[in-house]
C-alpha cells in the first residue's frame, strides 16, 4: 500500500482558483472602502478648518465685520500661528501638506456669520 505524502496537482490548482476568486471579490470592495475613507477624512479636515475659523471668530469679535454683507478673510497659516490648528495638515489622498495660504472668508449675514473655505486653494 502506497503512503500519501502531499497534495496532488489538482488539489493545489483548486486551492489557487478558490484564492483567486476570493481576491477577485474582496480587492474591489477594499479599494472602494479606502476611497470612501479618504473622502470622508478630507471632509472632516475641511470641517475642522472651518471650526478653527469659528473659534478664532468667537475670540476676535471686535475684528469681525459690523455691516451686513461685510467680509474679512483669514488664512490657514494665521490660524496655525495663533494655535487654532495644528501645524502640519496633509491631504489624505496625496499625503502632501495643504496650502496654508488658503483663505477662509467670514461674511456677516444678518446677525450671523458665514464661514467659507475656498477648497480650490487647498
């Protein structure tokens, strides 16, 4: 009687085909998840910059515009210099530092203020 010592070629090919099918299904799903994560991370970072500008505005009420429709701008680098944002902000997709000269516009609308970050400058 012959003793079996290992796998046959058919068994190995079957395992390779199954692993290939699993990879075929899971890799696109993982790639999609990573893209969504980066997009969400970008939006969170933009929201954090706007929140930092709002915090700056609440600390500098006398510098905000008095008249309806009046505007002022502040840059990301000014927010960083004053401690409202951390020093190193990176784009989640490219891993490059964000443009710190990007401006946040603060506009008076009625009794409220609107904070807008020009995302094209990032």
